C-alpha cells in the first residue's frame, strides 16, 4: 500500500489493532508536541504517553502495553502495534516522496574513460566521472558529480550520491549506498619522522571495500589500507561524518553513529552498536554484539557482548558508579573549603 490516507489504512499497513474511528484523515506525520489534527504521530515509551491527551494529532501508533490516558475513541484513533518505532518506519516509507534519479544511460556531461565497463540499466548523472578500467554494475545509480576512479568497482543496484568518491581499485558491493561527499579509499593517515626530523608520508597501496548492502553517510571517509583491505562488512550502516582508518575491519550488521572515529587497524565484530562521537584507539579489538555509549573513548579491547562507556571507556556499570561518585564530591569539596577558611576552635 502506498500513501495511506486514513487511520484504517495505516492500521492495515502495519498490521495494527485500531482503537477509534477508521476514517480519521492523515495528511502528514509529526511529533506529539508539533502534530496537527491531520497528522499521525507515535508513542513508543510510557514516558511520552501522557502527552497524547494534549496533542492535536488525530492518530497515533502506540506500542502495546502502554497506559494512555485522555483518549476519546469516538474522535481520535490509536493503532496498537508490537513496536511503534518499527511500525513508524514502515509508515514513513509509505509516505516518503520519490527521490529523483538520473535517467537511464549516461548524461552528456558525464565523462566515461576508455576501458570502463557499464552494465545495463545504469544511471549516470550530470558531471560524473568514471575512470579507465572501472566497472559499474547493473542498475547502479551515480548522482551528480560522483567520481569512480580507475579500476574501481561498483556493484549492482548501488547508489553513489552527489559528489561521492570511490578511489582507485576500491570496491563497493551490491545494493550499497555511499553518501554525498563521502570517500571510499581516501589515503590513510600515515606519517613518520625521518632522520632529519621531517615528516614523511607512508604510502598506502591497499584498497577499501564495502560488502553488499553496506551504507556510509554523507562526509564519511573510509581510508584505504596500508596493504591489504580496509573492510566494511555486509549490512553495516555508518552514519555521517565518520572516519574509518586504514586497515580497519568491521563485521556484519553493525551500526555506527555520527562523528565516530576508528584509528588504524581496529577490528570490530558483528552486530555492534557504536554511539555518536566515540573514538577507538588503533589496533583495538571490539568483540561481537558490543555496545558503546555516545562519546566513548576506547583504549582497551572489549570482549563479546559487553556494554561500555565513558572516557576512558570501561564496563558501563563501572562508568556509572564513577559518575555517581564524582557527583558526591562537590558538596564534600564545599564543606572542606569552609573548614579550611574557618577551622573549628579548640580540640
């Protein structure tokens, strides 16, 4: 179903249970606070359920089991689902406007060097560049200004957004997404002082590779390996403005939030979740299904399945205990300051 317009149609789309009228009109989506009468909103946690009574929204997706007061089923609709966040994702997909794509074929302003191979169904937009020996898979889309350097390979169905760059010999798998201004295969950050004290660049002759269905966001850089491969596993999603250093190896199904930086030769296991702004020191190993809170500074290896946070990062319960302890120091410090300024008389 595309573009559901009533509460009943949304309930059918998400397989939800309707509490209220099925003919409530829906012409947009917004938060509980900002929604208008024709909007659909969502309630995923009990902490937000109390806002439904004062919200202007006509329909809400709500996670089963929540207690929602102030609902009049004669006027407004609640659609009960197992997980409101996941259901909202399905609704957003149905309401999403179509993204313009280049027409099939090669735009007249694009440059395709001799020896490049383009499979059927490619869409090569204006001012794109495809270097000699590069390969573009069937149905791949290169938006305006995308650059595929010599010998690089883009898999079938992958999308390079505006001004994305895939450097020489690097590989993007099938059904990948490379965000606007992102770079796959940027030079690794390797510098060493020589005997005269000058700083000399270390050549990086390896490649960077995105496995099938991996995604990197706008402005993210995945450095090529010093030798071998910097590898992003299948299905892994990396947010905007992240830095993946040379020779890193990231497993499958990972989610890495924005502004995160991985130094060289970091190994990340499968199904990890890394919070925004985290940093991981070089040559660290992160196990499978590890979770890092935002702004974590990782200086040690982390075993499978653990949740860490803080700076330096440590097991989350230890980090929380330290934060609690630090908070108790302020009043103690105040009392000490007063004692020093006015010590007790006698004894």
